[in-house]
C-alpha cells in the first residue's frame, strides 16, 4: 500500500470512528500500521502521530472528559495531522 493509500485509509477510519461504526483500536491500529506513510514524512510526523494515538487509546478507557485530555480534542489533532501529512505528500 502506498503512502497516499495509507493516508486515505486513516481518513476513512477516522470518519467511521466518528460515526460510531468502529472502535478506537481499529482507528489506531490502522494508523500505526501506516509505515509507508510515516516513512515518507519527516521524522517528527511519526512522533506526533504516535503521541496522538497513545493519548487516544488512553482516552478510550475513560468517559469523554474524565481523562486529562479530551477525545474530541485528540480527534481534532488527528485531523490536523492528516491535513499536514497530505500537504507534505503533494509533489
């Protein structure tokens, strides 16, 4: 799978997650498996993505805002990451 295909897979999984169609782990597993994508981006992209995913997985263990970070905020951060990654992939 190419980097762009992996980016699109994560975007699709994010939409499915927000619609309540899949669990957190399905989203985070897909993002963590995107090695072609993260290897085609500057190293800090991988670090930021893993940070977001770690927090997202932790937030799934608690109710929406009982955790020290908001799941909604984390999803917004993931959307920003996806946008910036998409911009990096453009020729």
